[in-house]
């Protein structure tokens, strides 16, 4: 009889632990959806451009295409590369609902060696910047 109670208690404890884990997992998924909704007025085809291995002096231009998935036109107010070795250009006019825009990033391929640079994309009316990235290795 005592053995049966002990087994039942063990089962209840295991079920309670599984419940807590399930709640934690589903709560995290909801938070991710919420964060995407807050800064997710645009979606990039890819947020990382990997040049791989490129030669010194070669074309270091990357393009990031994005789509406005919000219900309102959006405007990219600024794009800031993480260092002076990268220049950025972007669609300056408002991008309407379901339309595409692009950000071009040009890395100075006179700099030999591996690189990994971030570019912050600021959308008017949104507090957080979206991060995109270029990386690769310049060979002599």
C-alpha cells in the first residue's frame, strides 16, 4: 500500500515538472512572436551576406532585399555600419505595404584578412534597430 502511494506521488511530481517545462517553452514562443511583431515591419530575405573568400581589390558589394509586411508604409530613417570600412546605401523613399526595398553595403576589400561587420537598420517610429551582417575573408 505504501509503495503504491510512493509511485503515485512520483508520478504527480513528474507531471508537475513537465507542466512547468511546457509552460516555460510556450511562454518563450509567445515572447518571440511579440518581439517580431514589434520590430517586424520588414522581413529580409537574408540578414547575413557571406562573401566567402575574395581577392584584395575585388567588388565588396552586398545587397539585402526586404519586404514591408506592415499595414502602413515604412521609412528607413538611417543605416549605420559598425565601422568606417563599410559604406551603406538604402531605399530612401517610403516603402508601401507588400513592396520591396534594398540596402547595399560595400566593404573595403583593400583590408586583408577575415571580417565580420554589422549594419544597424533604423526604421522611423521603431525604437530598436534591426541588425544585418556581412562577413568573409579578403585574400592577397
